[in-house]
């Protein structure tokens, strides 16, 4: 009987010891896990809060730039339309054409488009801008020299005109293989195209005149 009682006391004390260790371990472990988890959640929450505030500030700044909460389009920097060399010249474009009435009318339409606002280019037309009483050769050569770019209105009348051929060679002499000459084709077959210009790109005025005039304007503005 004494032994049985003794065994019960020992088992009871062992059970109490084991139970206390379990409780102790179970108490400290969750507390440590909770603290580490709480720290992680706090750091994640802080990161999310800072990210949210950053996004909020970005969205508010972009929305506040336009009325009604609609994002405004980004402003485009103005394109450089001219260079210093261009403004040192008296003319932006010298237009060389034959004396045929159809060629004069086509050259006049081109110049009217280029000189009209907002393009406002400075063009030279011999029937309008040549000085009365001046020598034709001198007037034309000075106009070529004082022009930023030179446009040749190449038509069937142009290739048959000796004076136009002289002016074409004069322009080539001023700047051989340069980008300062613009061949403009109008009602001309490829076989009639001057051999001296076969290494130059040209603009065809016959297909879409307005688009071709716009391309001439852009070429003058972009040439440096």
C-alpha cells in the first residue's frame, strides 16, 4: 500500500513537472512567434502604406494638372525649325523654273503655299524678285548664293530650256552632292530625268501637290 501511494506521488510530481514545462514552452513560443509576426506585418504594412501614399501623390499630381480630374497630355518641346546658317541667307528657297506659262503657274502655287502663314518662308521667283535692269546671269547667281536651299522645277519644258540647264549646273557647282538642292518633278517621265541628278532623291509634284509642298517646307526647315 505504501509503495502504491509512493508511486502515485512520483507519477503526480512527474506529471506536474512535464505539464509545467509544456505550459512554459507553449507560453513563450507563441509569444515569440507573435512578436516576430507582428513585426513583419508592421514592416509590410508600413511598406504598403508608403507605396500607397506614393501612388496617391503621383496620381493626385497628374490629375491636378488638368481640370475635371482628367490627366493632361504631356507637353511637347518645340521643334527647332531653323538654324543659324539659314537666317544668314536672304532667301530660304530659290525656285528655278522655265519661262513656260504652265511652269510659272506651278512655281507660283508652290511659293504661295510656302510663303503663306504659318510657314512664312522667304522664296525667290525670278519673274517677281529679279531687279529690273540687272543682268539676268548676275541676278540669278546672286539669288542662288543668297538662298539656303535651291529647288529645281523639272518639267519637259525645263529639260529643253538651255537657260534652265545652265542654272541647274550652276546650282550643282554651288554645292555638289550636297543636301541643299531639291529636284521637283512635274509631268516628267523617268527617262527624261536629267542624268546629272540621278544620284539625288526628288519630290514628285504630280501625285499629291499639297503633300509635296509640305515635304518641301519640312526639308527647308530641317536642313542645316
